[in-house]
C-alpha cells in the first residue's frame, strides 16, 4: 500500500476480515501502523501488523515483497494451526508490488482483488468497485489436484453427472468460475485457458512420475488378481 488509503477501507468494508496486514515502503510504515490500529477498532478486526520494504525500487524488491507475504501467512498459520481464506489487495502500491501480490496469490491460492477508483472525486464503494481475479487461481488450484482429476480433465469434455461422481460440486463450480471449465446443457468442456493450464501441469516431470506410478500399481493389482483367478481371465494376454 502506498500513500492513499481509500482502497484499503473499501476492501475492509467489502470482506469484513478477521485480520489485516499491510505491506508498504518504509516511508509510510509509521503512518500505516497508526492507521491499522485505528481501523481495527473501527471495523472490529485484529491488527496483524505492517511489513515494510526498504529496497522497494531495487531489483531485489520482488523477492522482498514475496518473502513478507509468505511470512505473514506463516505467522497466521502458526497462530491458528489451520489454513485460512486469504485475500490479497493489489491496489495503491507500485506496479511491481501489484505483480508480486498477484504472483503471491497464485503461489498461496489466495484471492487477488483490485479496488477501482471511480471517475472524478468519487469514493469507491465495496459492492461496486472491488474486482476479483479468480482466473489467477487456476494454475495453483490445478496444481493441487490429484493426478486422476488432472488426467480426466485433459480429456477435454464429458458428462457433468460423471464428473460429479469424482469431484465435489464446490470444486466443479470453482473450476467454472476460474474459466477452466464451462458447461453446455448436461456436458462440461475445458476452455482454451484451462487446456493450457492442464497441459502445463500435466506435462511436468512430477505429474508424469505420479501417473506412471499409478499405472504401475494398477498393473500390479491386475497381475495379482490374474494369478489368483486364472480361469476368470481367459483370453487375456
């Protein structure tokens, strides 16, 4: 966050968070610490803290920004010992702060949002001027799926009722929201963006290794069944 704060207040009103952290430059650190305490009392949340970056305009700034965001998540995880729903605002800072925030959202599976400045001197409104980017979560979400789901989705299409037997309904709609899938009547289809993500993840060395391991296990099970029940597999090679 830079000098302006309207977007921060708008996002707090929009999401009603339990905890808020601010990542900023050392120039605004003391001001934002005071503001965060004031906002926490006004909007009833816990002031997580203010993380400042001293090398904001140096080549190493992206690394510093990512480290601070990851540190925030680690601190909260140690405090709660459970995963939380994270939102990362990319409004108000520099362009590379926004880029680092977006990348951090992809890495951590956090929702990334941006607060629009209305024309003129209008104040942003929580229910009108906050834009989310669910598509940014597509890669991270697919990377966290079992190899069986990735392989199935790489077929490109199928019946919704068949897919519903394999993945939870909430995950299905999340894929649609992220523009990985779309539906037409009783069928699902992979979008071009979704196909690119699935190919990227599915062609990684670790994904291929997992798939080979699954296939090997299935072959071992079939061989064991054939050995125990030879008469039941007449005609099998």
